[in-house]
C-alpha cells in the first residue's frame, strides 16, 4: 500500500456527525479518570491513548480493583474491561443521555459506582449528559476513517517526539478538545495563563500552561465548533514575531482567530509524501517557537529515533 493510500479521506459533511458523537461520548469516559486518578502534571493522567482498534483510558484504580474504559471503533462499541472480563455498550445512533445512562448502568452492574461530573468540558453550550437528548449520529465507516487518520497522525507525531530529549509529553488524545497532541517544553516557567477556555476551570488551564511550550496536534473536528480536520501548532507564551514566521509546507498558515498555525488534513493526505509534509509542518513551527523564544535548542534536541538503535550519548 502506498503511503498516500494509508491516510483515509475525511469529509466534514460525511464524517463530522459521527466525530461529534464520539467527542461527546468520550467526555463521559474521560470523567472517570478525573474522578479516580491523582492529578498528574498538565492533566496527562486524564487523556486517552490510541491503540489499533480505537482509544482507551489508562488503568483506573477504584474500589474493586483496576479497570479500563475505551472505544472499539472497529467493533463499534464502548468497552469496560477488568480482571473479570469485558462488558460493552453498542455504539449506534443515540443521544448522549441514552449513552450516559447505559454506561452508568454497565458500571453499576460491574460493581463500579463512581460519581463523575456530568457536564462536558471545552464545549459550548455544556449540556449535562443526562439532559442532552438530541439524536446523535453513528456511521461505522466514518468511525473507521477517523481511526485511520488518528493512527497515521499518531505514528508521525511519535517520530517527531523522538527528536527531543528535553521534557516532552507523550502523544495523547485530549477528550475535552478532542485532539491528538504532543507538547515540547523549554524548561522555563511561563507567565500565568489568563484562563477563559469555555467550561474548563482556570486552575486546570493554568496548571497545564505553567511552563513554556511548543504544542502541536491533530484536530479531526468535534462538537461546539465547525471546521476541521487540520493539524495545528502554537506556542505559549507566543514569542514576538511568531505569527509572522515561515511555516512549511507552503499551504500552512497562521489563523489569527485560533492563534495558531494550521495545516489542513487534506493537504497532508494529498501530498506526494504525506509523512514528509507533516514533519515539515511540525518541525518548522517548533523551530519558530524555539528560536523566537530563545530556547536552548542544542541542550533540548536530539536525532530522530530509529528502531532498535539507542540514542548516542
């Protein structure tokens, strides 16, 4: 299979309704991590992690032992797994209220009664889960396309991540904003973030941006705002001149409304070398943030990783 053929086509008109459903459903799974796991720097404990069939939480430690929640986008189900076995909720056209009710009933049957916050984050309006009765779409083909795009983005972003020896996040999936992200850190403290992200406590935002970052990711679209899919890159705090920096490839642009560089997914997918186009975007926007921000690049960077070859020291 050619490299270009590995990147599935995503259509906002065809695929966004299912992506919106998954964004809203995924918030419910993420709330269990918030309720059960000790806070880790920058909220890294609450994220979701990709695997070949979908994405899932890390192990959740509660009364009755560890369990895991996730979405099997190949089989079309929400999955609860613990030492006793696996339980599922079939994904289908349904409301958020119906999905929430079935998930809570499943966990109660498994002996895992957990109180979670029942309103979504980073979405406006933030309708409580049990009150959101609007019918939501489900198309298995759209779910498969989303999974394929996420896995390709994850693969290349992991390669990009391997070229940084300083503090850097895993490549992980934030259910609040519904984006796959990787974040590099300069090592210096950042000014206090002003907050103001819709339906997200300012204390969470300020802890997430406690230190200077260059962050990049993939947003396939989601609830609350139209648009997507696209790749993005931003800096906090944004150094002087960042918005005017040259980003690669030529189709990359700075979006003033978002305050970040964006590159449409369709541009990457249609490029003669999709991996190279995405790496160029990630590297050029990182260099702009690091150079304009005065990062100690020689102390933070290393060669891109190779399978089976330890990094030279």
